[in-house]
C-alpha cells in the first residue's frame, strides 16, 4: 500500500494535494487536525518501549508476541 502524508496550513476551506506521477488512480482522502504535541524523537520512542519491556521482564511472567500469534493463526 502506498501512503502520502502531508501537513498543510489551512487559510481557507480548501486544500490542493499534489500526488506523485505514478500514484494510485483511486485514493481515499481523510482530513484530520494536527495535534499540538511535539514530534516524538525516534530514540525517545524506542527508549520508552525498552523500559516497558524491562518492566515486563522483571515481573517474571511470560508474555507472548501477539504479532507472532497472528501469523500462526493465519498460517503465514
């Protein structure tokens, strides 16, 4: 699947979206307001993930990989 994400300043009730030449012939357009939150730093994101994984490991419990379970269920 191809995806195009652009953020535009809105000054009226319309916007123009320019697509790459070889983009799909039929598209779905969804317009959402941009949240006023800072962009997450890539390293900060993964550091947070690592902290959660460490907490789960310290619990002594075993947690399955849901993505792996989906693959098994669907025979991938």
